[in-house]
C-alpha cells in the first residue's frame, strides 16, 4: 500500500458530518448550502441530459463551457484567456488542485503553502514527492507574515498555493498582500496555483482580486474556479482552471490521467450559468452576507468572539470566553453531541501546534436553520 495514503486520515468534513448525522445535529460543519442552486441552471442540466449530452465530451471541456469561462474571466476581472488553449474543465476544484500540482511539481521541488490550509493540499504535495514549506497565518488577524513568507522561498521553490477568499478564515487577501506575494513570485521565478473557488462569495468592504491580474502574473498563475460554489450546487463537481497555454496543456495531461472528462450535461448547464446577468452574482453574495451577519450577531450574543469573515461560507469563532474546558476538537464534538450543532475545529487546518480555541461555522444555510442552531447553543449554555 502507499505509505502516505495509509497515513492519511479521513477528512474532517466527513468525520464531522457523520457525527452530526449520528446525533441529529444541525450541521454547520461541512460547507454546503441547504437550498438548491438557481432553478434555471438545474433545468439546463436536465434538458442537456434529455438532449443526449451523455457521451465523452472533449478532454479539456466542452467548447461552450471553455468559452463561458474565458468570457467570465474577461467580464469580472478583465483577464484575457484563450478559450481554446487557456482553459481546462475538471471534475470539481478538488481535481483541479491535484491536476495543477501534478502539472507543476517534480519530486524535490518546494511548494509554499499557507496555514490554515484546506485539507487536500498537503497530501497531494507529499504524494508528488515535493516538500511543503508552511507559512502560518495566526488568529485573530490572519495577517500575512511577510518575513516568514520571504524566508519560505528559496532556490527550490516551484510554486505557492494561494487560497483567496480563504477557507476556513473567510479572509480575502488585500491588494498590498497580493503585491507582496507577486513580487516574491517574480523574484524567485515561481508559479502560483490560485484556489479561487469562493471568488463570487465576497462581502461589502472587501474585493476579490485574482493574483493573475497583477503585473507579470498572467504567465505564472493557474486560477481555479468551482461551479459548486458559484451556483450553490456543491455535488456537481465541475471545476475550471484558467491560465497560459503552456501551463494549461500540462494541467490537461494530468486531467487526462485523473478523470479525462467531466459530465457533459453539467458542463452545458455551467456554461449557461456563467452567462447569467450580473444581478445573479451580486445577489449570491448579498444573500450570503446577510447569513453571515445573522450568525455573527447570534454567536457574539452568546459570548463567542467572532473573527472578521469577508468572504467564503465560513466564520471563525473563539469560544474561550464561554468557560468551556477543552480544546477545539473536544468543543466541536461536545456541541454536536450535547447542543445538537456541529462546527469544524480550526486546528484541523494546521499541521503542528495549532490554535486550540477556534471553531469554524458554515453560514450557507437557511435563516431558520441558523436561528435554530443559535437557539440550541443558547439552551446548551
Ligand atoms: N470545502 C468544504 C468545506 O470546507 C468541504 C468539502 C468536502 O467535504 N471535501 O467544508
């Protein structure tokens, strides 16, 4: 058996969702909406099935979706992406991340990863025989530690993996931080894999800027999006990578050995969805912001210290003022079992010496579900 995979545990999202189900808890752990995405997008997928869109589509994605991804890059960010050579459609952003890392890393290369980190990054870097150089963001401010980031770069640095808006922190990297990152990439002639699955889930006061839009970055960045997040259809697993032709051709080689293609009816529906009017994308963010506000206000009222969340599905809350005697893993287990509300321990996103009194709550849920969760927590306290 592969030693690294044998050592890899089951993902925390699956563990906590199973625990939530076992205890009938309201699941604010794993990040998925509890309502369906836009009906017209779902209908487009159903129509496409009946329209006999059921055989292998082209390797890098159906032309209509590649064109829609290129057009969205231009519409939202002014990015010029070639629909024929600059896009690769994947089966979810999860596959896209693996394909990009496979495309860029050789054994012995170094990849700079930023903690807290999404759970698929590190195992894949290791499987490829590369070495991770970890740079930690610390709560409560999650600021980029510039000296430590600089020190993580060296002669063997091949790439940096940047997740903005960031899971689990809800941090949206600032223009100054992005400038600093870009200068390091230029200086060290390194690439960036940009996990931007939450690109359209950004709230007032913050703005998502793809690293790829900065000077000298277009040729160094591969940018990953997810239909699951952009259309609140997380089970669909349609991802897309945009970038320069030389890099996308390598991503396509990885993709051909991972899944080769992605369901054609879903591709057609996502192509349709990406063409929706600006108002759709604005209301997606506005509705989610209202949910963030609801949960944030409620958690604060209960005595949690919530951290700013400018994007994504998630808010981090410090529970140390509640007087609970235990770490975040114990806390998340206890509130699942006793209060009937599930959250994710933030320590799961760190490799060593994690902070131990923060829990990640997902707010991509119906308002009445968020309210019920707050009531359950209040009763428990
Ligand atoms: N990205 C989702 C989260 O952070 C979970 C996806 C998964 O379960 N693999 O909650």
